[in-house]
C-alpha cells in the first residue's frame, strides 16, 4: 500500500558529501543498484534535514510533525525497461521524532532509528550533532555558508554539484527481514542550494574502517537548502 502524499517545509537541509572508491560502494549497496559516478568517483553522504508542518496533503488543519532527521545515502543508478534510472540508496535513517521512528518501516517508507540531536544555528553558520539511541551512529558538522565549492572537490562548479544531487530524488531503504526496498520520492517546489565551508565533520559511518578502508571515503563538499516547500510521494516497493 502506498502512503498518501505528504507535504511540509524543509527548514534546513545539509548534504555533506564524500567521494568514495566505487568498488567500496559496490560491496555495500544491493543489486540492481550500482554507484553513480562523477570524475570516476562514487558519491555518498549524510543528509541532515529539519522538516516542519509534515502532514498529508489533504489534512484539514495547518499543523504537522516537526523533526530533525539524518540519512546516510549513496548516489546510485540502475537499469530498467525504460532506460537508466537515478536515485539514492539509504542504508540508515535516524530521527528525533518518536512518531517518525514508530511509523518508519510500518506506515512511512524506511526504518528510522531514534537519535538525540544537538543543533546550534545562526543565519550563516551551523553546528549539528547527533548520537543514535542504539549507540551505533554519531555525526557532527560545523559549517558556514560559502560562495564556492572547495578547490579539491570533484565538481567543477556549484551548479554542477546541484544538478547531480537534484537527480537523486528517489530514495530506496531496506525493509527488515526482507529482500525488498521501500521507495519514496522527494518533490520540491523549488531547488536552490548554497555551498558550505565545513570547518569540522565527523561520521562514525564513513569513518568505519571495515567498510571504508583508509582513504576510500574522503569528504568532498557540503550543500545547503533552506525554506523549501516539498512533498513526499510513495512508490511501489522494489523486490530483488
């Protein structure tokens, strides 16, 4: 059963992106996905998003859920009868919301783990940290808005990076005890990003040496979106 269309406001969305050895990604993502490449590198990262007013499109009252969320993701592509499709594979989701954690994997696509978030924001600077209740996931980032991407980014321009990640609007998440994957699509009313100058970043996921041996996952850049009207559209599960 597909979920009803859900709408809300993206108060803030940070995409902290790593350039990753494609062979490493291949060991993590399931078939039929393969890494989507840029300059020979795979791309993975962390989506740190605060959503407010989250509710069904036809809900009569102007209220909704407000939550901090974190998704670890990889840019992927796969073959279909209609040609090559693009999206993201999301092995891990964390949330500050009890409702999201309960609904995730039951009502709303994707299992969501509870986490405690520490947020300190000003107009142009951001500190975001989270630690999951199960103790397995820790993320921390300090960043300020900047006009340009880092000089060593695999993307030549901000527009090039923006276009790459805009195509990753369809996300797939594993379903517990199943060989199938929940699918949900993010549709934004507008798409506008800023670059961030990242002073500090830590990710227990991408710094885990068993999955990511030394120098196979290197921080590349971070993007920022704010105050975006959006909708979530559920799609049929993918069975493998």
